[in-house]
């Protein structure tokens, strides 16, 4: 017996890409195929091809959708506040879509949201008086930090302040305290303290980067 297709709202490119993002969120990018997408949309695979040519176009589209979620900096406001806002927004978006971390800079046919995002960040830096070269340095540094922190955060075996101390304690139970005194000190004096949240380290590092960039910025 053939599988019955139940038709929902009219199929569109936006609906296809929205379903693709949901699949990637639920099972990672490896779970995203034309077949799995068709099953989620409750249509035949050939119907998907009416709206996207192939998987590469799907990847381009969902990367663009992720960039569209990141809050853009305004070029006519305080550059530090705007770049801080953008970095915090990017981190939050990548927590929702951790599969996208390795894809954001990998596509060779970027969509309009991607291009608009990059242009807005460049406009903020240039408007603040950064030279072209310093703008390139700043953008690379900021994204390396945001993406790197997102990778590390996604890989941690705990989340938030509830379980970090428990995980640290269970790790310490596997070795003699005198063998690694500095690890024990860090765990006891910092990680195991009430309210510890690894995510709070993001703001500290970001401020150091912004301070460094400000030190290189020549007033105009």
C-alpha cells in the first residue's frame, strides 16, 4: 500500500526552508535529506524539488535564515554597544541552531540576509572610524570568538549553573586531588560555587576584545 500524502498549507520555498531548519535543530545537519524533508512536509520528494533545486540550495537557504535571526548593529550608534549586542545575539542564535556553527562561513552563494548582515557589521565598524584593515581584523577577531565560544558551549556536558559543579565533582572523583592541585582549586573555588555559569565567561572575554579594539582605534 502506498503512503498516503496529507496536504497541509500550500508548499512554498519559505515553508520548505522552515521545515529544514526544524529538522536540523532536532537531529543535526546529517538528518536533513530531501526524503526526510518531504516526510516532514507530508509531500512527495519531487514536490520539494519544485521549490529548491538540491541540498546545496537548502543549505544556502537555512544558513541565510540563521543570519536573518541575528540582531544587526546600527552604524549610527555607539559601536561598542552595537557590536556587543550583535555578538550576544549571534551566540543566542547559535545556541538555538548549533548545527549552523560550522556552516555560517562555508557557503559560496550567500543569500540576502547573509550579505545584509556582513554589510551592517562592516558599516558599524567603518562608521566608528576603523580603517579598512582594522575593520577586517576586528570582524575576524569577533567572529572567531563568537563561533569558538559557541562550539565550546555546545560541546559541554552540562548547561547553566545547575549541573556544572556536579560534573566537576564527578570528574574529580576519578583522580587523586594531589595529582592535579590546580584543577581541584579551580573546581572547588570557582566552578562549584553557587551561581557559577560557564556562559557568563562570554561577556568577560567579549569586553576584553572590545577594549583591545578600542585601544587600536584612532580618534577622528
